[in-house]
């Protein structure tokens, strides 16, 4: 009998000695931290689209790498688009997720990160899609629905909005349309069109009235300001009329259809870096390059056809973001997975 107890004790001791801690699951603070910081780096890596927000951690696996002093996490995270454009460079936690009335976009990202004292993004692949108009109308019959970005009325709404911005802003130079990024429409009393678009600074000062916007080349240097705009146009009973998106300073909208626009202009990173360098190095900056990069003042440095040595070479993204329909989802393997959702658009049919 004593021999049997001895064998049993040795077996239990051996089992207890080799058992390691449970691998991190979706409720693990380490896994949640890895997902949050990975998404921040994904947004920083991207050059187009909207900033993504974490909805939930769907699945996680964890592979210790003792020789590197850390672990590799493979994450599946559910994401939702925010109202912040990538151009803003804002942190995703500062951005509001698009609601049911904003043509919401959702998706999932497959992410690999290495974690030691820091979270280091290794690769990512995200698939996004708009919430179908039928799903929006089922929940909110009066909410705006998506429009084709190439529709003439959408393009014209963007041009009218940009014209109004150029006429009313206090910025030194004209801005030109870069990309239309989102469009939707809604019918209440009159049809209303909503556009979101990016703009870029031109070399044309407002001291001169340009005849055509095409005569104003964009400021092709690292100090060019960029912006993100929201434009609204209410089409009254008159036929939609095309207008020059720059126009002249004396133009007034009182005889035209209601147009509203709101733009955020972003300070270029090169200007921020140079301001820091000026503050550190003092006043040893050549007079020829008298940069003044505040939004309400002139952009005075000299432009040349050769690239500035201060301009950093753009790096290729380390991952992809594509538009794809929902994939067939496997059951999560990680413990306590999937994690809780952070956002709920009450679109139960889509199981966001």
C-alpha cells in the first residue's frame, strides 16, 4: 500500500512540476493590451481610409519565445471605422465610432505581434465592409445611405463644399480636392447629399484670383498642409448646377443652393519636426527658408523641383486593408473568447 501511495505522490508531483500557467485568453489584460497597441500601430502604418477602433478581441493564441525574451501573439480582432480620417494621425481611442446614421463600416483583422516589454506589430491583414443599406433602413428608415463616389452629384457636392471653404477660410493659400472618401444621401423635405473628402494645399496664394483650380498645382513638398472635410448640400427644386470649385472672392452663396462645409487642417509632420529643431538649435536657420507653418499665416519657404533632404522617404505598409464580404468564422480557440463587444449599433442580424 505504501508503495502505491509513493508512486501516486511522485506522479502528482511530476504533473504539478511541469504544468505551466494557462495561456492568455480574450479576458487577459496582456492580450487586451496587445490588441489595443497593435491596432494603434496598424492605424499609424496605414496611409488611406479611416482610423479603426477596437470592437472586441475575437480570438488569441500565444507562443512563448524564450530565446527572444518575449512571446508572439496571434490575434483576431473585430474593428469598426471611426469618424477620424487617417490623415488626422489621431489615436483611435480619441475617435468616435461611426453610428448607424454615418454609413458604418465593420470588419476583422488578423494580427501578429511580438510582446516583450513593448508590443511590436509584425503583420496584419484587415477585411472591411459597409453595413448594407437594407440593414440600416430596417433599424433607421430615415438615416442616410451610401452613394457612389463617382456620381456627378456627389462630385459636385464636394466641389461646392471646397469652394465655400476656400472662400471663407483665413488660410493663405487655396486648397484643392484630393480624394472623395465617403458619400451618402438622405431625403427629408429635399434630397440632401453628404460628402467626406481630403484636400491638399496648393501653391496659389489668395492674393491672386486663379481662373481655374487646375491652374493651381499642389504644394509638392513635405510642408504641404492637408485636411479632411465634411460637406453638405441640400438640392432644392432647381436643377443641379455645376460651379467652379475655386471661383472668385466676390462670389456669394445667397443665390445658390445651401452648402455647408467643415474642415480640419493638419499641420505637416515636417513642420512640427522643424519647429522642434528651431526651438532646440536657436536662430541659425537660413533666411532663404523662412518657414512659417501656422495655419493662419503664409507658407513662405522656397519650392524647388528637387526633393528636400529633410523629406523622409515613405515606407511601404507592413499589412493590408481590403474591402471584402464577411468571411466564414471559426469558433474561437482561446479561453474566454470572444471578448465582450465595446460598441453596439443594434444591428443584430449582422452580429457585429
